[in-house]
C-alpha cells in the first residue's frame, strides 16, 4: 500500500481536472490507488457515486459525513487519509504511470469487463490487466493447490495444465509458487489455449520474483489480471480476495494438492458459493500435502484422475472444442489494424490517428464500422474495445 511519504507530487488544483479529458478507467485507477481502498470499500463508494470522477470529487470537495455514512463510522481515519491522498495527487499522472507499464484498467460497468465477472455476486469494482483480456472466453478450468507441493503434485499440475491447454481449455491460476506455477508452465509450454492468471499485487512488479519469466510468458500468451493498482504490494488479505476471482472465472476448479487448510481450500469455498464444480486429484494417504484433496474426495467431490475426467465434466471430448462462440462479423484488414492500434487501453481518435498515420476519413469509416459491428464503443470521445460475450 502507498505510504503517505510515497505519494506523488501534489497537484495545485486537482478539483479542476476535466472529467471528459480522461476515460473512466483513469478515475478508477486513481480511486483504487487510495490507501485502504479494498474491493468492498471501493464497491460501496461506486454504488453511492457510480461515476468514478464524481466519487473522486466527492472525496475531495464533498461532505465528509456522506463518505463516512457510505463506508461506516469506523472508517473515519481512512476517509481522512483518502482526502489527503486525493488532494495530493493528479489523476492524469496516476493514470499515466499505470499506462506506461502497459497496464489496462476496466470497470465493472464497462463493455470490456468480462461478462462472467460482471454477473458475479462479488465482482471487482475495477480489474487491471496485462496481456489480452479477450482470451477470457470459451472453457476455463482453475487449477489450484499448495505452494509447498510434492514432486508428484508438481508433475500432475504441469501435465494437467499442458493437456487442458492442448484440448482448447484456458487454465486459470494464481501464478504462485508450487501447483499454480506448474499448471501455468504446462499451459505456456503447450502453445495452445491462452493461460489466465489472477495475482494479488500491482501489475508493475512480479510476485513472487522467482516467477518473473513465467509471469512474462503468461502475459504474452494470455492475460494477467489483478484488482490491485500500480504500485500495490501483495498484502496478505489480497490473496483470499483474488481467490474468489479465480473461482468466478472457472467453469471447474481442480485441486491438485492441498493441505487440510490453505489458500486452495478458500478457493474451493468461493467456488461452492458460485455453484462451480470442484474436482480433486487423489493423493497418497500418508502425504500431508494430500490431506485437503483426499478430504474433498471423502466429501463427495469428483476425482480428477486424468485430464479426460475434467474434459468429461466440462462436456468436452479430449480433442477439444472451439474456444469461442463469437457471433460478431470478422474485422476487415483495416479494421483489424484499428483494433491492434487501440489495444486494451481507451484511446481518442486523435491518439489513433497518431498511431496509424491515416487520414481522418479512413479512420472514421473504420471506427463507425467497428462500433456498428459491436467491436468497440465510444464514450465521451474515448474508444474502448468490447469483451467477448
């Protein structure tokens, strides 16, 4: 979390920032950067002020009693720190720091927000991403387990990750040491269905550091997601919070190896709350690393003795199926160039013209066609891609 000594240089008049000059993602990035602005507090704030620019102004200029009422009286010291943070920081500067790292941000009301998370009972108010969030489509299996896995658990996780990816299934995990890293390494090595990672820290830094190359590989082949903004360290409470996102993104959760208590069992609980089926890999009865998975089997979870078991549970044959039911017309060559230039960060027409060096007429025609086909939307002069359904 940002200490007050780490705040950026004060902006002489932050209240005068024009909301139309920045996309909603910029304001959401700034709000998420406030000290102690966890998912639920941020969600409460945005329920009271759905426009993030108005929420920022309300903290800076509004009645503190209104903020206290929104968050609860016990949060008085937090509200005071928010007001100091908002007064000291420039939204455009916070947004630029994040954007310069290639970090995209999307709010839960945006058309670019993943639909399965938008429908979740506890959706992230804002989701940050590195890579291509459009890969969050088709069948997805969460693979979770202990960081202190055995060689058996490591090899099973890597095999499942590889074979599921080859079958057209996106592997969802947390990029932690142990089972998570093994599953994602298998998925990356397959060069098939893109991997999806959900982490508990800001996307400008890698945690744990030992996974630096794997982090890069997952971002290049798929997408890395986080609720945490630029500069956020991996605080302990963020790990169980991110586990609900892993569960929400998964059609099935497979527990490869787990102690009786641990983060993977928290993911199991979150999956149960969402009616997401849980499968468990049987382990040796004398292995403490298999106590949790064997208990899940005793409680009635389906066994995952092979990837075929998982594919059967998904209703797929081992050869896989199409990873997307895309109904939008395919973009033309020029339209694809516009989408590539737009990427997954909001951009204005002027910015796109600078990237493409086209005429205004050429770009305008493509933008109209892409918006009509449902590939992009325009809000207050900012163009943004639309996520797969």
